[in-house]
C-alpha cells in the first residue's frame, strides 16, 4: 500500500497503526466490495491509489470535486455504522496531510501541550465531525471543511488547556492583529478566533457574522467565494461584513486595545 513519508510525531504513529490495519486481508476484501457499492471510487484500483489521489488533489478543482463526491459517499456510509472502523481509518488516511499541518501549527503555537494528548484530541475531534450533520450536508469542500473545523475545535481545546494551567500565553494579544495585508500567522488566527468568540458571547456580533469574518479574515476566501458559499449577493455580503467590522472596531477602540481597523474588506 502507498505510504506517505511519516515522521515520529504521535499523529504519524497513529497513521502507522491505521496503515497496518488497512493492509490486512479482510480490509482489502472490504475495499474491493466497497468499490462495487460506491460508484465514485469504482475507478480506483485499490486503497493506495485512492489515498494518493486525495493527497495530491491540492488546489486542483477537478480533483477536489472528485474527492468531494468520494468524501460525501463515504461519510453517508459511515453514518450507518457499517464497517465504521475501516471507513474511519480510510477517511483519516485521506485527510492525514491536512491533519498533520494542523497538529504541527498548534504544537508550535502551544509548546506546553503534550503532543500525544494533542494527537489524540485531534483525531477524536475529526472523527466526531465526520458524524456531524453540518459535514454530512456538505457537497463541496468536504475534506477542507473537516480539516478547518477540526483545527477550530482543537484550538479551542488547546486554549482551554492553557487557561486551566493559568499560562500567560492565554492572554488575548490583539495588538497589530490586523496589520498584515496578506495572511494571519497561526498564532494570530488563534487570538482572532478567541476574540470573535468573546464578541459573540457579549452579543457584539452574531454567530453568523463570526462565521463570515472567520471565512474572510482567516480562511482567506474572497467576497465572491463567500457569496457562493453563503448564498448571499456580493453587496449583501459586503454590507454584513462591514457592519460587523464597524461594530468590532468601535467597541475595541473604546477599550483602547485596538487602534487599527481590519486590513481588508470584501469587494462588492
């Protein structure tokens, strides 16, 4: 079976166990039967070919659409709890490069975390999301959505660990948070997410507005992409985002903690 070059981190050790399980005879027979039942994977000769395709899809639109169909089909079967262990293993193998990037980023931003606990939490959250109604409803950017939501929820977990340990790193650092005109650093992403969550708790912005701001400022989606994803006209989207940013800016300026406004606004 195709094996991605793995390191010695705990997440890669989990992957090695999954690889061993998927190479067993009953697993290979299971996949052969799965190819017959699921048309979207019928063109792949084996698991290794499918996994390699998923790992190499990247920004290729056509490959991403093929993978979307595959993820959606496998997740539907997973919801029936039929061969759940093998299905989860296959899905994790397809998603592992993205999960590894998330794990590395969080480990750098939260150096005090136990790496084995981080890997375990990451996998647990990812598996839970595979059964979530929000993911099951998706028909596009399925894999990317699982990775993004896994990152978001794992970061929340990591912040809670630091809060419980009363570490200085949990203080909300928002000075110059929006200074960069290109992309936010991973650590800045964490603080921005935390800031937006607190803004929702204080009813400064709505959950829907937080979702739009995360998609625009962190995920880097354009106004056009966001409009398609949220089924909003460009002008309506621009108005909602700017209105939320204005409220955030006014509130933060009152506390004299954020003298600058966000670096970008969605184009109409």
